[in-house]
C-alpha cells in the first residue's frame, strides 16, 4: 500500500510505537475526513497543512456544508477539496478519518460507507479510522465483510485548543499494519503521541472512556471546590490560584478558567451534550464490569441538572448561550449552594462570621 508523510522516527522517538511503514510507492494516499466539529475542524486543517505538496488535497465532508467551505476558504483548493457525498469519501479515499458527534451519527455515517462499498468494492487496502468517543458496536463487523477494508479505533485526548495546536494524545487499536500507516499520518501533524492498545478494536475506546471518566470526576470536584470557595467568602479566583500552584494539570486549569470567568459558550468549546454522552458510556462500561464509579455518577448528575437549568432558560428566552460548554456543570453546585447558576457575579451568598 502506498504511503505519504512518513516522518523519521528519530524526530519523535517514543511517540509512535511502530516501526516505519514501507517505502512509499509511486502514488500517495488519498486522505478523507468526515466531521468538522469543534475537534474535527482543527484536526482536518492540520492534516491538510501537513500533506506533501505533491499529494492530492484532503477530501472533507461535513453535514453542514458551510464548515467544509470555511476550511476550503482558509487553506485553498490545493490543500482541501469538498466532497459532495459520503459515498465519494468512501470510494475515493485510501484512509478515511471520522470524528462525529454521537453514536447515532456514527452508525448512520458508517452505514452509508457500507452501502457505497457494496456498489464499489475496494480493490486495494482502505482504512477507516473512527476518532469519536462512541460505542463502536458492530462497526468492525460491518466493514470487515468488504475485501481489503480495515477498521481502526483512534479516539483522541484533549480539548479543542489542543486539537488546534496539534498536541493531542491519540489512542489506537486494530490491525497492526494499518496502525503504522495511520500513526505516521497523525504524529506530529495532529497529535504528539500514540498509545498502542493492541489489535482488539475495542481497547482504544475503553481507554478513552477511562480517561473521560477521570476528567468528568475531576471537573465535578473542581466545580464543588470553586463553589465552596465562593460561598465561604474566600472567592473562586483565590481557590483557582491555589489549584494552579498545587495541581497544575493543563486540562483542569483550562476548564477551571472557564468556570471562574463564566465562559460557558459550548459553540467554541466542548458541548454539554457531548459530556453527558461520554459519561453515559463510562457508566455503561462500569456497570458491565461491576466496577462502580460514584464520582462519575455525580458528574453525570450535575451535567444533566445543568442541562435542565439551561433548557428552562431556553424556553423562557433568557439563555445567554444556545449551546453550553461542559464546564458549565458548575451550575449544579452553584444552584445547590444558593448561587446563580451561570453568573458568578450575582448572589455571592458569602458566609458571615457572627
């Protein structure tokens, strides 16, 4: 199988747990990307920018065509080509990346891919790379019935700013030979490191769920801590400053900064619906394995509570944002403490000393 953009392993030793793919052939790979959301747009852009100048433009598809047109306008026709249909993506590309919003969309898109492959069976190796946090279910079985077709799960760790800066951590599982090709496309173009989870396609998704559970629990604790700081009169900013000194995890600080500044616009961050979906998957896994995760359960409850508060505002026409960010889960703690859910400047509820 032909390959392009094969970086020298010595340039980033330890980041790609695979040997170098074979020497590229005459024809470079045609790369496709489906899903230009908050994460996908940046990843597709970085992939397009990293392509060999002699390679074909990145073929992109998004349900909302305006996002594809935006990427085309940003990078130009030499780097990006807009696909008219999912069929075009499935039949014309050698490697197809998908980064989609939820399970229903993932299932719908891959069913469309399968229909296209029925009409035009592959004559050479074709790799589908699913990067979402989703229940992969029967996707591997759906695609494996087609000759030369491979399926890789490759969920990513990091918020949109990390996708923008190509500093994501990438988990990967599936066919070893295919992972070699995909890893050398993604590092360092899209992420800084690949974690290899072996050939079982479910393992990368499992690691992603474990990581998301950790993040959800951390955000819940962060929200409760900042709320207690505000209610006690210490102030959430002071608590946040302490966290930067003793627990300076980049993700924690980024979400904490949104919480103390009431920056809950989910259209430019990670939407609450995505957080609820991810935590639901984590809790499903914990139930299947008889491994309780009460911290994640608390975070899940807070996210649902926050969404209910926001939806009530939408109904009354008083909402500030049409989509709320996952960091807005602090609204649940604030309301429980008698504070304003989305505006920390209203109703401080400071405890007075007698």
